[in-house]
C-alpha cells in the first residue's frame, strides 16, 4: 500500500519502536558511528517511545535491590570497552567511581543502574521522540510491488485524535515484555501486578489505609523481593507468600551455567536443531526463570525463623499451594481462597492486598506490526523466523527490514529478553544496518 507522510517528509534509515535498554544500546552504537563521519554518510535514525521519558521497570526499583548481571554487561562494554557510554564512565562523571570500586562488587544497585540508563539516554536525546505511541506499521510498496519501506504511524502528542507518520527503510522493534497474570484475573486497587509495587505501596501509605494482611503469588525473584518489601513497608501487617513449589529455588549463577549467556552461546543455540534448542532451554531455566538469589532466600528464611522464636509471626509461606478464588468483600477487603495441593484442603485469607508476581511475557508482535506482520515468514511452530543478525525473514518481495530485540528465545536463546548480550546485539544490528545502508547507496 502507498501511505502519505504526515508530519515529516524525512525517510529514515532506521526507526526504533520502543526505547528501553535494547534500542538505547543501538542508538548509542549509531551515535558513536555518526560522530566519526560527514553528514552524508551517517545513519539517519529516530527512536519512538510511548513514555514521556526514559523508564525501565520503575515499579520495582526497590532501594536495596541489586542487579543480577555484572556492571560490565552494560550498554556498550562488551561491544566496545573504550566507549565513554560505559557504566564506569558514568560513575566517573557522577564522582562515585572510587566509592563503587571500594564495595568490591560486580552488581550495582538497581536504582543506580537505572540512573546510568537515564544518563546514557539523555546523551542521545536528539535521536528520540518521547510521547509517541505507535498504532500501526504499514508496508510501503514501490511501482514494482516491492516493499521498500515501512510507514510507522503514531498518535500525535501535540494534536489529540490525530496521527503522525514516519517512513523508514528498516525498523528495530524493542518493546520489551508485558506483565502477565493468570487467566481471569482482574487487576484493581487491591489486586496488582508486582510491576506496580512501588507506586501502589506509596499510594496506600499516602492515603493512610491500613494493611493488615498482604498476599503475594509467585515463586521467582520478583515475588521474593515483593514479599520482603511489603514485610518491611508495613511493619504491622502479615505477609503471606503463596507458591506451588515446596520452597524458593536458588538461581544457578555458577560459572559454567552462566556461559549460556556468553555471546558465543547465541551462535551455538542459533545453529542447533529445534530439539537441542529445547533441551538447552530446559536445562538452563534455573539461571533465570522462577528462581531467586540465594542471599534473599536465606534472609527471608532467617526472618521467618526469628519471628517464630519471638512468637510474632508476620511472614508466612504457603507452599505447595495455589490461589483458587478471589472475592471482594463489602468493606473493600479481599477473601483469597488458597488450596493446599497435596490434600485439596482450602483456607480463606482475608487480605487488604493481593500482588501477582507472576512474571512477564513477550508482547504480541502481530498486533503491534499489524499489516507489516503479514510479510513476516513463520516456522512450523508459527513463530516468526529470524536470521542470525536479528532481522526477520520476510517474503521475497520485501527489501525493507524488521529487526527484533527481544521475543527471539526460539531462535537466539535465553539472552533474548535479558541484559547479558544487549551491547553485543546492538553491535550486530548496527553492522547489519551499515551493510544494508552501503548497498542502497
């Protein structure tokens, strides 16, 4: 289809959809490249972000929570250790480099790493359009019927009810994950996903509403952090952790297991037969999925034991259990029915808050890409086919490119949604874009 441009007659080499860490890393790679070249040889890029400013899991920026990856796996270091966009350069500029080194840790506070992301995002602010919600991605065909560009349609932030369209030869999709809750769950003022933990707790504290009991469903790192945070935030409340396991499972961060996150591991995974891919995924789920750092597991257990000794137990673990029903009472509280799976016995907990720490899932790319999704090829499992350089495989009559950053676990492995290879992936996409740009000139 032919689509008229509104708002800009510029044709971009690449448009980024979403501006989290993945597309931020790509923006940095492009900006560093462009700084070395005359204007006519630079990559013309723009990144579109629905938020009004950079933000990454803000609802879980608990003050004492630390990153689960080394600071060396920042936005640039594994791609270019000499880049001045590194976490260490950020610390030097903030005057905290020596203080950080004196801690003798590889794992910064999560709030500090978010500050680093904001610092980097501000340095490439000229490449970003915030408050731009993408509503459609339309293929643009030339006179021969070949799809040579994509038109990305956004809501116009300055004119409500209107849209603005921007055209590009390639797009980089990095829209992150979306919160997942069990089927049938309706979120409300009393029922949340843990992604909203901090603002919801602040709201309750500001309103002065008493919290006598909070229930947390989930067995992963976010669930354990939520239990710990609620227990500290509401010192008079009972906090009940509900999960189907017997206990929290420790994350496997041993050196050999961590090699699954090495850049070379992506090559191995990509080239493996489908059954081997599935085996690798199953073997190493414990590095990332539904697991908890051992330090936090031990701290929660110690807290529960101290309370048992002193006779005031506020921290309860309802293991091998599931939530079967939730009803709201007339006074606004919740009746949460919990089943103990081995016996089928049920108990009803009257709670003021129920938090679903039930993870995240990839966003529906078909819904996001719309018409553009129809030119994407799919495998036998109906998954989008993706080449090694993260470019979606498309029909023969398509020369425009779609790059995916995330949602590619089926082709590129466990690091698809993690920070471990963000810098490397940005470099790979950047090189692919350069090759395509050179071929089109």
